[in-house]
């Protein structure tokens, strides 16, 4: 499984590269802020919403600390998706929030 830190994600975003971020935290967690370009799909909703994802794209998966996102990455990888886990999650993010 591919991995990166929140700092590496921020660096990639600052280059202007298009990054497809999925935030898998719960509603009450994202209420405190989300990375601006991220889409919110709760971990428990991933199986029923996989059809919304494009297997031709790489998705960066983030949660609070990197544990749930790792599980989601393993699940999506097993279904043929290209994913990368943010190993330190939102705890490591020091960029802009919306």
C-alpha cells in the first residue's frame, strides 16, 4: 500500500497537482474542518459508495490518525482501486481547513 504523511500531501497540493482526497471520518469529526478539496465519505459508507469512484484515478485516503484510512485503503485496493494512505491523518495536517 502506498503511504504519505500529511506534510507530503500538503507539498503535493501546493504544486498545483490535482489530488483526489477522500476523508473517511465521521460527520462530527469533519464538522471541525476538512481539507478544502476533500470529499467526505464515512468509512462505513465506502462499500455502498465505491461506484462513485473512478478506478483510473489515485485516491488519497485520510482519517483522524491514519488507522481507519489504512483499513479503507486495504479494502479499496482489494477491489482494484489505486489508493494512498495518509499515515498521520488529520492529526498531522497543518494546512487550510474548510
